[in-house]
């Protein structure tokens, strides 16, 4: 597979995680707010709007490859923060820890992929053509 095609497929696969998730948060806004509030985080409505903007908005930018480096960097930071706030397995009872540990490290791996996009750009098969 060529480098150009690989970067396109990579962007699509990462966007497949974020875009539907952001759309789901948008269409179930109150549920999203409730979940954020259940973690005792401040301003859950603001947090929900930020999550939607990052997952849906920046996810679409990543998908098409427009301002993809900055979108990827912000998404990486968001993904790390989400892992720390929502998958803090070290503070959970053992029956919840294993699944959250896996999700925490998946978040770190996703952030790593996003940092590759930040470092090397979205490829030539993108709006940015970088």
C-alpha cells in the first residue's frame, strides 16, 4: 500500500471512532451531560459541547484532511484527558478496573496515532495535501 493511501486509510479509521461518537453525543446530549456529571466533573454541559466539537467537528476535519495537524493535536490531548478522567482504572474497584485499564491504554494508543498525524501531516490525499 502506498504512503498516500496508508495515510488516507489511517485518517478514515481514526475518524470512524470519533465522528459517530460525537454524533451520538449530539443526539443524546442530556445523556452525555448526565454521564459527565456522574464523574463529578464541573460544568457538564460545557464538557458535552467540547466533546461534541472535538469528536464530531475535529473528527470531520481529520477525515477530510483540512487543518488536520492541529485537529489531530487537539484530539490527542482530548483523548488523553478522556482516558485520565473516564478510565481511571487505578481508582476503581477490581471488578471495574480491567475493562477501564484496557480502555485507558487504548486511549493512549489512539492519541499516539493522532500524534503521528500531527507530526507527519495528513498525506497528499487530503484537503491540506501535506
